[in-house]
């Protein structure tokens, strides 16, 4: 499962969507979309995304989750 689908699934399980994640990260939905692309994914962005998802859903993302998506 790629990282975008894993995040979508975790959010949906709590009745949330990407807009909620973007709000938690204090960024726009379009910025989140860019960050979810391979070109926008930096270690700093991955950490912020993981922290925000954890705050909303108690779902932990690991570095390995992001690595799998980059291959």
C-alpha cells in the first residue's frame, strides 16, 4: 500500500479526509497534495505529516512506510 492510500485509510477510519490532515498541519490542501508527491516529500515534510496523522488518528507512520512509496 502506498503512503497516500495508507494515510487515506487511516483518516477514513476516523471519518476524516485529507482536508482535515492539511488543517492539522496548518497548510492548504494543495500544499498537502504536493507534499504527498515524490517531489514534495522531504524528511521534514514526512515528519510533519506523520505527527499530524498521529494527532488525528493515533496512526504511526514509519520511515519504512515512506521508503516503500519511493521505490
